């Protein structure tokens, strides 16, 4: 067999795109379609993210007892997370374990972006602990807190053009707590915030979900590892 990297990526894209399109085509009730869209994005992330990351729908909690709103997609560190609560079918994750949070909608529009900003801010506002890290010769100082990535995932857009000035205007946000760092509009392209230029970059293309996934994994790699949680603060 002769291997082809472009063909491998084509197969990857076809698998991702078919999962998202099946939801859009086969489900007609708005509530059912919304649930199906969340499941499709979660299954995609659970399947393709490196195993150190886990994705699920959840609430996020801090050691002071504060809770976020329910988040459609929470990407968290399972390897170094000492506990995850499951209560009446609801997952509750300590904020120190969180890498990224996403709101999932059928389409992108100004209201949905504003809603996503509020949801993401409810996670970033939580108190995070970070303990010194012990080693053979003593201990390292507490690891600086990593920025929590926030974003929006949709199948389509209510704007025409889908990735034009209206999207950029809606994404404008002076508050870091509410800023969307990355997002995907699967039918059209994806966006991300460039820290160096402090500008949003729009990348259009027919393989948007695949390109977004690779960009997200790259962002997570640069985040490093979550801090060492202070368990006794929770106790």
C-alpha cells in the first residue's frame, strides 16, 4: 500500500463533516437538533483530541463553592484531575482542571455570541488554586494559571456573508473574561484570536471542522499542563 497524507486528512475530514451534517439533515425539532449538535461536537472532540484531554457537558466549580452556568463542552485534564463529581446525571468539574469551554449552537449570530461570552465568563470568574510542585530536591513554585480558552461551535451562520464584518463586530470584546478565543462555523470556516496582533483571524474553507480541530489541539499544546490543585481548599 502507498500511503498518502492528503488522503488521510481527506478521510479525517469526511468523517468529521459527516457527523455534523447528519445532525443537520436528520433532526428537525429545534430542541432535538440542538441536543444532537452538542452530542456531535462532543463525540468529535472525544474521538480526536489526545487522550490527556476529555470533553463533556458539565458545570464547573471552584473551592469556594461557586458554580459556573452549564457549559455545552468542557475540555478538561483527566490525567491530573483528582476528582470529577457525577450528580443525578450531571458532571461537575473543578475549575483547575479546565483547559477550554465552548458554547454550541445551530447557527452563529450576535445573540449567540453574546450568550457564549456570558457562559465563558462564568467559568473564568471562578477561583483557581495552584500549589507548589514537590520534587527530589525540594519544590517548584506554584505553576502560573493557564488562560482558559473559550469559544463557539456552530454548523452554520445567520449572516451573509457568514464570516464577514458582522461576525468580526460581534466578536469584539474589551474584557478578557468574555473574549472568545476560537470558534468554528462548520459549513464555512473558523476564527481565532491572534494574541500577537490582538486581532481576529478568519479562515474560510470547505474543511473547516478539520482545520479548527487541528488549530484547537495546537492551542491546547501551548497551554501546557493544568496547575496542581489544592485539594484541602475543597475539603
